[in-house]
């Protein structure tokens, strides 16, 4: 079921702010003891998608990528990494990988795991990361000015997810919703958050 969402309009002269707070769930297949909970705050305003992932940790050691140059990098999902997926009116969707290292990736797919190519973004995502006792916090801002017209004028389905890797190499897969079998963030079941076009106007 698609998650509920909220909207606020601060004044007639300010952009509508669509916002939502959701909790991710660990897939029971692997690594469930690495993190205790993951909450994600989402906001869309003036063509910018803002995200804050708050990861509450257990006593298990976590593998955190070292800080690096904030450049487009493939394979970030192979270790601790936050992700967001945006699907428009048809089968096409975009995937963003947001690493604690500051590196990022952005892809476009034309169908389920098909036609993968680099998304033609207009500005690199801005990523900030904080590690403190008991939790990790990753925040990101993504300029959505690259989205094609059919996305701008349609409802979106968002998938929010996170890979958390333990120091022993085990991995936990977290998402708003999971398909019934193995973890798969590209699966339709993971696109569980509805963002209406009218609510972003």
C-alpha cells in the first residue's frame, strides 16, 4: 500500500513543500542485527528533493566508506549506502546512490533493470554525513531539474532504501517495503511512497 503523505503551504508567495517521514524495514533474509532502525525524512520543494536518513545502530560494528571526492562513482551499493528511486507515469525510473563518502551515482532505467544509463543530471547531489555514538545521519539534496516533462507533470512513486554493511562483510537491506522473496530495491513493491503532481505544484 502506498504510504500517506502531507503537504504544507507557508504562504501564497512561497512554493508548496511536500514532506513525509517514513520508517524503513529490514529484509529478514540477511544482516538484520547491524542497524536497529532507519528513518527517512523527505521533502520536495522548488524542484529539489531533500532527504535525511537517520540510521540507529546496534552494538555491531558498521563499515563506513571513507570520505572521498564528491564525484559520480559506480558500485556504491556494494557497501553502506543510501538510495532513492523515482518512478513516473510509465515504467521508466531513476535511481540515486548516496554514499557516506560523499560520492554519488545517478541512473536512468527504461523498464525493470533494463536500459540502464547515467542520468543527465544538472548538478551533483549535495551530501553531508555525520557519524556519532549510536547513529549515522546522511542528508542529501538533489536538483530535479533534469527530469523529463512527463515526470514533471505526473505523480511519482518513490522507493527509499538503504544498504548497511557490517564490519564482518554482512549486509542488511532496508526499504519502505520489500518483495516477498530476496531483497530487490528495483522491484515494484519497493516503490511505496506516492508524491502527487498537484501536491508539488
